[in-house]
């Protein structure tokens, strides 16, 4: 269909249920989770293990066909940890798996189907159990990881840098550059003197010259876009779709 025909009151009820589900089902699975997380399809989100923390305004887009997975692994030798900063975005199908440490700083964006794994999980000669094959991953502030990219163990990606779609990153990436390929190499430099608009601006009332916050802005937008939606028409489109729908 070309349009979401659900009436506003249905969307409002679903929003309240989503918020309830996140607060009572998802939040307890984090060791710490900041204010106002927004999680699409939270029932499909997979979280396993200890030492998982996230800051304020975490946005996760999960999907039952492409669940987002955040996992830490523990053994006698190691205990994984995942720390996600403020204003981060994690897209469908992303896998973040740690046996050592994964640190994601503020304003980072991770596109669909990207993988961050800080361990090889088996040694070249000892394939019975993980041993000395894990090293921490660090994404510094405002890093953007493209679709289907892979970030391997021991990698630090400098602030503002972009990892291109499908890139395989197995060594450090400097700040303010774009990398791509397998293995990833620098293909473009960013100008650090140019103003950089980060995700945190979405939640800055003064940036939009608005007296209300992000959530209220989204509610008002949803209400506006749903103004012509009726319950009967929504039911009709659930049964029969016309070309103009």
C-alpha cells in the first residue's frame, strides 16, 4: 500500500503498548538503559548475556524477519561487555557479539545487517574453545557503519568516520575518513573543519526552533499524517486494496 491507513487512536494505542513492552520486557535485559529508548518490533529484539549497557535515546529498528541481536559471551577466561552511548541508531539484522569488549560512543549509526564481533571464537590450532582470540572493538563518536559491513576484533574506528557498505574492517580506521572494500582501505577524507550534524541534534529543541521535544514532535507529525484516516477505511483496506490506496 502507498499509505498507512490506521487511524491515529490505533497508532497511539500501539505506541503506548510498545513503550510498556520496552520498559517491562526490554529494559530489565540491559544492565543499564538510558531515557526514552525507541525500539521498533521490540519482541523480535534478541539480547543475551551480562554487561550490556546503553545511553539515552537509543533507537533500535528490529524486525521479526531481520531481528537485531546484542550478545555477550562468558567463559573462565573472559567476560564480554557491550557499551552503547547516547543517541545511537541500530538497524535491522545487526549483530553485536562480544567475548571481550565492544564500545560504541555517542551518535553512532549502524546500518542493516552489519556485524561487530570482537572474537574469532576459535583459535587456528585450538578449535575446541576460544583462547587468546579476542580483542576489544571501539567505535568513537559519530561513526557510521554501512550495510553488511563487518567489524573484526581489535579494531578502533576514529570519530566521524564512515565504513562503506559491505566493507570488511580488520585494522584501525583513522578519524574523519571513509573506508571501503575487503580489506577496508581509505577511499575519501572528510573535512574536520566542516560543521557535522549528529543524531543528537534530533533531540535538541533549539535546533528545530521548537518548544516541544522529539517524542512530542513525532506524535504531532503522526497525528497530522493520520488526520484523514478513519476506522472504517482502515478495516476496508485490510480486506480489499484499491490502486489509490
